[in-house]
C-alpha cells in the first residue's frame, strides 16, 4: 500500500487511536506498525481474535491488565552488559509474570484466544522468589535470606546503641560545643557538629567541615568502634543484597527466551484488545469479504469523523450507502461544493483499508468488501513548492501512478478529477482517465464538477453516476449519497437565492448551452424528488417502527393476559381440588363416627357407595 494513500485517507489517525487503546509498550509498537493484509485467511484469523475479545469485554469485563514494558529487550541489554536489576525493576517482572498467570486462566470457550495464549510459559518459581524477595514498595525484604535477616537485626541493634550514645552527648556538657542540637551522619559514620572555636574540646576524628567553615563534623573517639561495626554491617548488607539480586538476575537470564516469547504473545493480546476497544468506540461491525467482486458499503460512517466529535452527536454523521460491482465498477459522484463528495470518497477508502487491516468497520454488518491488491488515492490540494509543481501537476503525478500500477483488483479514488486547469481540457482529460480505468476493469470512485463527465454513465461500460443530495428549498446539502442520479453544482440557483443581481444570474443562465440547461433542470428535479422521497421514506420507516412497537406492546399484553388466565385457571383448579378433598375428609370423619356408634343409616350407605 502506498504511503501517500495511507496519508490522505488518514489511516495514521486510526493507528494513533489503536496506540491510545493499547496498554503495553510492545503492544503500542505493534499497533503503530499495522498495515493491510494481503490475504483473506489472515484477515479472518485476526478478526476471530477480535470477535472473541469483544465478547470478553461484554461478558467478562475485559482481559487482565496488560501494562508492561518490553521486558525481553530489557533483559537482552542487561545480559549483554552483565547488569543486575534494581528491586523496583524486579517488581516489573513480577507484575508481568502475574499477567502471564492470569491470561492462562482465560476461559476455554474463547478458543482462538486460548490458542494464541497456548505458548505462554509461566515461571512460577521465579515469580514466587521475586515476591519473597522484594516488597511492594520496592525494598528488599529481611526474609530474602537468613544472612540478610541476621545482618539487619544486628545493624538495628548497633544503630540503637549509636543513637543512645549520641543522645547522651546532646544532653551532656559536650552540647555547649555544638553548633546544632542534632547529630548527623558523614560518610556513613555518626558525627557531632562542633563549632570551629571548640573543635579542640571534643576528642575524635574530623570527617568534614561545613561550607562556611564554622562547623566541624567530629566522630568522638568513644564511638569509633561502634561506627566501625556499623560500617561493616552496612557493607555486608549491601554485598548480601547484591548477591541476592545477582541470583535473581541469573534466574531471569535463564528464562530469557521464554520471557521474550511471553512478551510477544501478550503484546499481540494487547493489540487485539486495542482493536476491540476501537470497535466498541465506533460501534464497529466485523467486515465480510465478497467472492463475487461486489464492494458495497451499507450505512458507512467515516471513523475519523466519529472519533473527532462528541459521543452523543455521533448519530449526526450521515451514513453512506455505496455499491461497486463487476458490472458497475466505477462510480462518478457529482454535486455542489461542501456537499460531502470528498467525505464519501474518503469513507470508501478508509473503510476499505480498515477491513483489509482486520479492523471492525463503522458500517452495517451487511456491508461486503473486496480485498484490493492496492488502493490509489488523489485527494485534496497537494501543491508542492519544493518540487515546483502546480496543484494540477501534483494531481497528475498521483493519477499517473494509479494508471500505471492499478489492475482489476485495485481501488482508485480520485477527488475533483479535471479540476485545476482549463475546464474544457480538464473535462477531456477526466474523460480519458475514466475511459482508461474502465478499460482496465479496476474499481474506482471519482468526484468531479465537470458536467461532461456525467454522461459517461450511459456511454462507457462499467461507469455509473452518483450524486450528493441538495436541498434546493433551503440551499443546503443533506450529505446523503444517491446512486444512479447525477448531481449539479447549482451555481446559478444558489446565486439567485443569495441575492445576486437578476441581470447577472439570468445572463449566466443564457450563456449555458441549451443541453446543459435542460440537464441542469432535469437533475434539479430529480434531486428534489430524491429529497422528497427520502423524507417520505424516513416517515414510512418511522411509521413502520411505530407500528412494530405498538404491535409488540399489544402482543406482549396478549401474552401476559394468556399467562395470567392460565395461572388463574390453575389456581381455581387447585382451590376446587382442595375443597373436594376437604369435603371427602369431613365425610370420612362422619363415617368413622357412625361406625363407632354402630349406626349406618341409608345416607351413610349411599355415601359409601359413592
């Protein structure tokens, strides 16, 4: 895919959104490097993963946290230089191993994701050892080794003795020689801040002097032995910590290849999660690919527009319905300025790129896509000052590339074909380009203001007309695309509505060729009827939805009544059965009483017969 095409279709914006939705450093890197696939099998395999990930978001709240650095790369660098890791760096590895463990628990119903994660290796022993060594604040635990525990216990005792000794200095006569009521530490040794004038009164070793020279930092002779032991213990503690860290580093190096593979797999998972988040953000549908050469976009909305406006206003983006087939593979779109022609062109291009990149598209699931070998685009004003190219020359350069490299499985997107030069020559050049593309049988969507290009639909095989609807009554575009109907610029009509002198607008109308006037009137009538039909269709759809809604309400009421009636009958039957049982029980009681009295009247015999 040409970089120019990716640029003008704003593919980078989509990648930046994927990067935003990725959580890990390698996941962001993968998102930023996404390019369209060249085969449908790979696309469907990638889409299967995204589909399952969307289910995880909907039913399981999303995947485990995937925030991690490229630890494989970090390990490689450390091993090459022989470095060890700081405790807080070890926590990164521990966190990563925790993610590996949690990802292995993803439910088996997500078969594709489960297969992706099958290669994960969880180093349980290493994870446990790091957790047993480093606490959550990034400090080495006392329990990291028996020797470290012993050293720290003694170190605490020695510090307590030093603190006690120096507190006594502060409360003794020695305090009168001090420049401050606090003792301090210099080079790891406890010292007293003695005034310059009194430094001879405190016996000990001078370790430092203040910048002003007014204070000397002296270690009293009586504390030298304790300070020595304090330093010895601190040195031994550092050595033991380094030994522990070295041991953990060796364990990490031993697991290097497995960790690198885990990073690759989880970066892939993170990327899939980013694709799922993007799909949910644009209400995306899984793209389906056609096998008959039909490229149809149904209710397609430009994803960049959706993402740039407020979430509550996204329904205001007018959807696009555009269909290309083997029989009508070139769509020529005409219509007024700012009517949405370029947006329709870009929507076709970016949705085609997203589908080819295995991204869910902001369109109806009924859409069907062709996987193009290449997409060529010439969109916008790309005048080049550096190469001294005019706007027209710049357009021709991109068109030349498309003409040379396109084939029957390419999509060519040309914006304002024939513009930027003499109208007659521009129209002639535009017609020649369309005829050439039609002869190559490639797919194309072309926008233009050139009236002469509208008639090609009936004269050149494969070319169809389309236009952007225009509300003539209110002089505003509706941004709705209509296939099969050519458009008009409505220049004279807009001039009249805006109050230009009648003399000018009438003269402009007279200067038009009679056929052009007839065509403009016909297009205007067709467009207005299209707008009216569109409004009537909206009302019909609204009425149908209202009818369906009422129908459902009544159907629900009928079903509820039927259920209630059934329940009532069951209740009545149960009550009747209970009443009969009660009567029988009472009669049996009376019979038993009659037996006792050895009386058996006729009525009793009759009851017994019953």
